[in-house]
């Protein structure tokens, strides 16, 4: 197997059970040592010695599918602090960083909580916090949404997207074909211990024979787009990967509602709501970002899952929508809006 994972892109590794995903996963931060061949990090061969591996694991963090395979401390604080102190950080610096990462995963109030009192989903978020505490250059995730309820899964992916936007390379191992298709810039597909595909997500699923051999099923959006392609009125390109992109392609119109954007830094004022047009119809309200969810927890929300796309679907349908979001996430939203435009709908935005 010869696989290259490039810098700066969101990478998904897919394959059915027994394809070799777990074996590859444990090679990426030196837990496994290859019996033949080598693993390169930053174009240099890995060195399987204690000091090198300590530095490597501060730069390449991994989150296992089962948090109980990763968590071993008595309290949340101790588990997050372990990696920081092991990396040489002072107690004072670690204390500040712990607050930061627990806030990022929505566990600020759980800092001193014993692990035995946490739910599975909460323990999974602790494992995630411990992995991102060292501010790694690369974050490797094994089935990051498995075992989480829908809201927790969405919040986890929002945090992943924000980390990628801030410069962290994300490598996701998953069985979730819909998630990988919508999220990844590049997919690597394994089958029987061999790499059978590397490239953009659409390219893999467009090869029906290779898809069948892999044991994977086509994503929902891909399947709908392919079915519609039988119509002479349906253009083959471009290929949507999210429901909002598909709706934009189907509607084929420029006349949309307005997407009102409200960035949140440390608080939010009701003055924002006063600036919205008094049309008599309350706009659809969505939220993006763990910090914003916490700040506006008492306010009305129409969407808890996939809120960027949900708001865009409302706007493409001709309605107004309000998206309240972490200020640092504007680049993510701007990129999504640009992608929607590729498929036909030109979304009108107003930043309040």
C-alpha cells in the first residue's frame, strides 16, 4: 500500500470491516511499526524511539472510536492535563489550556467530574478534548460520530471543521459514507488491505464496479444526483455533495431569500434581532459553533443539526434565515455560500 495524505485538505479513509483501516490508523502516530516499508511524516521516516514518538504524538493526535480505550484518569481535568504535562507544559499554562478545550467541546462545567459519572457521549468528548489540547498539527479520528446522539455528533463535526479552518490537518476514518461524501476533500478507500482508490469523493462512487467491490454503498446525495442525470434536462456537472448543493442545482434560480449572519464573540445583544426586517414572518434561526450554542441557549432555535446547510436550504427556497455563529467560523460559512453558488443559487447575505 502506498498512500499519500496531503497538507491542508480534509481527508477521509473508508473501507468495509476487515479492509485494513484500523491497522493503518495505528501506524499514523507510531503506535504500530510497519514490518516492511516505512511511514513518512513531513517527508522524513518515522523513528520508533521514545523521544521522537513523544514529539510526534504531540503533533499527531489520535481519537479512538471507543473513548474507554483512551481515557484512564479519574477526573476530566486529570485526563486532559496528562498530555499537556507530558509535553512539558507548566501547570499554569496547562490550567488555561484545559479551560479552553473543555469550552470547545461543551464540557466547561464537567472539569472536576469523575469519569464514572459521565455518559458515553461525554466520555467521547473528553477523549476529543485530550487529543486537541496540545494543538496538534494533525488530528486523526476513528469513527468520530459513532455512539453519539445526533446533536453531539453535529457539535463534534462543527469543532472538527473549526479546527481544520484554523490550520489543523484532519484525517477521518469512517464507515459513514454520507458524512465522508459531504465532508472530505479527498477520499482513500481500502479493500482487503490494499488501497483501491485515492481522489475526490465523486470520482470513487462514479465507478460502480469499484464501489461494489469495496463493500460500500453510494451516498444519498450522489444516488439522487445520478438518478436525475438520466434526464436530458439535468446537467452532469457540477456534482453536489450536500443536500443544500443538490437543492441549489434542482432549483436553478438566483431569486432567493436573505441569509442574515450574526457573528458571536463573547456575548450577543438583542440589538441584533431589532435589525431584522419586520415582515410579520419570523425567519428561520440556525446556530453554528459550540460557544454560540452555549451563549444563546435560552433563545429560539429552529435548527440544531447541520445548521449552515439548513439555513441555506431555507434561503434557496425563497425564505429568510438567520445564522448565529462563532465569529471565528466566518470563513467556513463563506466557503459554503460560495459552493452553493456553483450550483446556481446566489445567496444574498447581510451581516448584522
